[in-house]
């Protein structure tokens, strides 16, 4: 198996990708509507919000996918990334009540829970032989402050030194700062010292405060989301970023959201991956949601690749969109499918049907079946291994006695 490494900021991107993108895109013929945008992308010029609207409204989805696919190929060739991880949600008790959330519970509900440090370690121990990342997000517990998470991260780091910790969305960090009477920066420094590797991008939803006030009132504001991630980046903590689409937002809202993220990425190059995922309506309280079709999901993933020139990776989040659509999305600009996951509650309570029983073979086969080369990565896109797909050995069956 071939192995190689990269830096946190380069995140595995081919060093000559700018030359490659010009060669690949210039070699193709494009419709009159797309030609000017294709030329800009080939020359590594930034796609504007208005040009993003043209891409959203262009009737030929296949052409948009082709353009995004070439933009991805310039950066990674045929490589597609995944990791071996497990999701452990430390609590579903939350002081907020976001309309789109099917995971949240109040303290009084019979199915609410809060994991003790020992219970968390017990769960992680089940998966520790097979994973190198634990991904932990959860509700805003009214009683927990920085000390719970410092103890948790320190204990995980000491007991499982080979497992990286990706944990706590921006709103969780805001909540901890309030409960602990500390600044965002102080919270992040203490968590990093305790063992935090990176932070996920969840909670961005749509970076428009009028919409946020309807779908997730009480969460961090647009400026707070960006401020918290910048505080992480300044302290050399890489992060992902996300976008929840298909609720109440307009197409322009989505593009403004992407523009805000890429402008922050310009400053520190510490956003590593963008994760666009559609709203899942089951068991939530947002009947006015627009809901996204498969066409719209693929188009949004493709446009994400074309807009977000300063964010290396675009994820087809199979936990949300399903394995079949994730495979197709790899031809529409996505280069990452997340990981083995093991267990997951937030998306599945909202209606996701994706498998939670995947191992390295299953992940590699999904990528190979889509026509790409599976690359196992670590949390921060610094260490990579090419995976050969070999079918598991079959149990040898006894010969049947012939009569």
C-alpha cells in the first residue's frame, strides 16, 4: 500500500493543480452560458455569487457536474478520501430546540441521556481496534462546562493515544464559553491542550441571521460561527465547515454562505473540508421546508467545488445523502465520503438510511465501484494510504455428496 503525507493547510492537494486545472478545462468544449465561467475557473479566478446563480439555473446538470469533476481531478486525480472513525454523541440533552433537529431532548424526557466519562470510554473501547478518529458532538447540556470536556479529552488521549479527537461544533464552544465564563479563544486553547485535534463544521446551517432566527433560534449568529472557527484557526486547530440546505433559504443565500466561508479560508487556510447536506424532514418540526431533490443535491455539491477555491475538500456525506447518491456525487466534484462511522444518531433520527456497519473494505469498495481510487486518510488530511480492494475470504463450504 502506497503511503504519503501532506501539511494541514495543503491537505493532500496535488502541488501542480493550478496548471492541471487549466489543461483539463481548456481541453473541453462548453456551452455559451458556461464558457466564460469555465475560463475563469481554468485561470484560477474566483467565481462570483452572480456566476454561482448562473450555475444553479443552468439547465444542463451534467455540464455543471463535468466542470466540477475536472476541478476536483486537477487537485486529486482519481483519488477519493475516507477515514476510519466512530461517532459518539455525548448527550442529547439540549437547552435549545431547533426546528430541524430530531436528536434533541429535554432533561425531563425519558429517552434523554448524558454519558459519564466511563460510559463514553466504554463505547469508544468497542471501536478502538478499528478506528483512528472519534467524532463527538451533542446537545448543549445545561450543567456541563469546560471541565467535563477537559477531563474527557485528556482521558481519551491517555487511554487511546492513536485516536484523534474531532469534537464540538461552534455552538457547543459558545455554550461552554458562557457556562465557564471564558472567551472562545480560552476554551479552544484549553481543549487543544487536553487533546482536541480538530473541530467539525456542524451548526453553520445557513449563514443568514434572519433564517437562523426561524430554524435555529438561540444558536450562534453568523458572525459568531465565523469568529469561533477563526479563533480555532489562529490557534492551529483545523476545522471543517458545513451548509444545511433545503429549509427556507434562497439560492443566493447558499452562495453568500459559501462566499463567507471561502473569505475566512483565505485568511488562514485551516478550513479543510466543506460538507453540504440537505435537510432531512423526518421527525422534525419544519413543515415549510422546501426539501432538496437528488438533482439539487448533486448541483449544490458541484457548485460548492467551483465556488470554494480556497477550501481543499468537498464531502459527499453518505450518512446524510446515502451511499448511492454519494457515489454519483464523486463524479460531481466531491472527493471525500467521510468514514466508517460505526454508530451515529443525529442524521439517522432525522431519517437517514445509510449503513452504519461499514469497514475499510466496504468504504474502499464504494469508492472503487464509483470508478475512483480509495485513499484512507487521517483526521487532518496529513497522512494517506492507498487501499487495495480485496474481497474478504469466504468460508470454505463442504462438498455436497452427490447421489
